[in-house]
C-alpha cells in the first residue's frame, strides 16, 4: 500500500503531494506502532498464549484500516498507519512462533519459511477491502489452530502437549508412536535445561549479556533483522515511483503496472526459496543471496548514473531489469529466512522475547531506511545508492564470520550448538522420567 498509493495521482494530490521527510515519515509510520508492540506482544504471549495475542492484532488491524479509509487529512491517515503497525506486529511476533512450535520436525523449516512468503499475496491483492476482510478471518480462524505444545510444556500442561503432538505429528493416525515420544522428550528436556527464561526487567536483560550463547543469539537476531530491512529492498518496496521517475518512467500506468508485476515476481521467487532452503546450508544461502544482491545493485547504480548523463531508454530499462534481479536475489532467501533463522536459534523460553528483539530491530532499521531514503534520493539521486553497496559489502563479511549453521538440526539440537551438550544431559534424564509418569 505504501508503494502503490504513491503511484496513484488522486491520492498524492489529495494529501498535498508529500515529498522528502514528510514522505519519509509516511513510509516509516508503521514502524512506530511496531516499536510499541515489541515491548508488549512477546511477554503477553508467554502469559496468555500465542493465539490470543495474534487475534488481538487482527482486531487492531481492522480498526486501523477503518481509520485510514475514512481519513480526512494526511495526519489522520498516518495515525491509522501507526495503529496498523501495532496490530501487524502483534501478529508478526506471535504467529511465526506458533507456526515454528507446532510444525513437525521433518517439515519445520519448510513451513516456517513458507509463512513469510505470504506477504506477497497481500501485496498482489493490495486493495482496501483486504485490510478489513482478511484480519476478520484471521481473528476467528486462529482459534481453530492448536496451541503451541512447547508453550504448554512451559506451563506444566504436558498431557495437553502430548495430545496435540499425537494428533498432528503421529504416523499412526493419532496413536502414540516412537516419534511422538522422542519429540516430546526432547521438548521437555529443552524446557527443563533452559533455566534462562528472560523477562523484560533489569535481571532479564542482564541474563542476555552474561551468557555467551545468548549474546551470540542476540547478535544473529539483530543482524538478520537489520539485513532484511537495510539490504536495499526498501528502495523498491516503498519508493518505487521515485526511482521510476529518475529513469524516465513517469506515467501512472507504467508505475502501477510495474508495481503489480514486481509483486507477483517476488512471490514466485519467495516460493521457490522455501523449496530450496530445506536442502541447503543457511549460512551459504545467506552469502549467495547477499553477494548477488550487491552485484545487481552495483550494476543498477552504474546504469542509473549513465542515464543521468545520457537519458537513453536502454539505460532506464537496464535499471528496471536490475531491480527485478535484485528483488529475486533478496526474496529467494531473506524473505523466508528472516523469520525462520532467528526463531530456530533460540530456545522455547527465550523465543518470544528474542523474537520481540528481532522485530524491534527490524522496526528500527525499517524506520531509518524508510525515513532517510526519499530524502537521500531527492538530494543525491543515484549517488545515494553507493551507501547501500558499502553496507551490503559489510553485511557479507558479517555473515561469513559470525553466522551459525543450523541446517538439518532440531530446535533442541540447535540450542546445544549455542549452549553446549552438557546443559542438556541432566534435563534429558528428567524428561524420560516425566514421560514414564504420563
């Protein structure tokens, strides 16, 4: 919506054709609501469960959409966008956690990666009516989803967790089998071994700093979030009309058509990505994606500079081609894994608060990128892209030296990579004892 509405002349004229910092704040407004959600949604979902918070987010989205629909001035519209950010982030902070904790170990990576690709379905549909109908559907249907078995175990409801695993993960039509027993024992062991449930207070935040494993987790969550928002995709996602103006594509028809086609292409490449991810190493895939993104962006910058000196149609079409290539390189990896990778690096008791920190970092990065990019583009034109190339090069170095490989491991095995096997040995014995009592 942020991108598409800028291509509609009536919308821009109604609200006074915002540019520069005003346009930047319009693009970044959703992240303001996201900041607030990051401090509320995680702790609240640990207390009342994932489903209730997700449903509350859907209700907020409905209210925000109604406010925007009946806005009489630009400030009212932007205010609705802030509330929209609050509701959307309530959902973003709980729905992927629920999906990750419910998924069968054999399908977890595929299902969790698939989750975030559905953003492009909304971009393709892109009408006002979807902001009302789809959240209404979500707020009702979420109650037909089972609760997270890992969350149930943290609340001592092992029998309920076992029933859910037997119903959804059993290979014997809901009957007990060895797979369910092994999975539940691993979940119980992971929960019992994890004595570092983090709360939003001084002691909770201190526990992150004191643990080497938690510091590394926080580092990965932060840079995955920042990389997803500051890797260059924000230019196209939010300010495509400005970029197209700079290469001679100024008509509303051209802009809206390119935006629509780009959304479909992004969705297709993201879907391709979720089929690739279960079969490749995470770190290698991040490196491949970011390197190819940087190459495409470098060529894009060179062609944009050439168009400024000699406005040939071929240079403009070359920039457009590089934009499509850049998007494909980013969406095939970063869109699915920005959710999957942070969620799988943290333990059950940590998952909500660490994912809240991921989303907080994402909102901060998104706010900065969306606020300054239109200002930079207006002031420096194609030269602003050079900063992006430098950032992506630094990101490649960070991925190479600090990313942890999680491919082919269960959530509990990934926890051992960060915390060591010794932290789980005693808990595994206790888990077997708990199973025998069921």
